[in-house]
C-alpha cells in the first residue's frame, strides 16, 4: 500500500518539474538521404555534430517559433 502511495505521489509531482518543452532552434542536415537532427540549442552544437561526419549543413529549425536571440547567428 505504501508503494502505491509513493508511486502516485511521484506521478502527481511530474507536472511540477518545469521541463523546457520548446523545439530546439537548430537542425543538422547530414546530406542527401542521410537524415536530419533538430536537437541543437546552439549553432556551435550543430556544427560540432557535423564536424565528425564531413558533410552537411546547419539551418534554423522551422518548428521553433520563439523569437529567441539564440536562433540567430551572432556573425550575421
């Protein structure tokens, strides 16, 4: 009975964790037919992921809708 109570308490507390559910602002496109990964929060992360592959490019994630300044390349 105590285990059920503790499990219910944990499940009830999950919405209070404050996770960030927004889409990541950068996508790595790995080349023709190789796939895409839109899990990068900085362009530097995206470029680092591509550096080991030897091809591809980084582009803004069209699903990320916030007007956050991290989306823009500071060199532009």
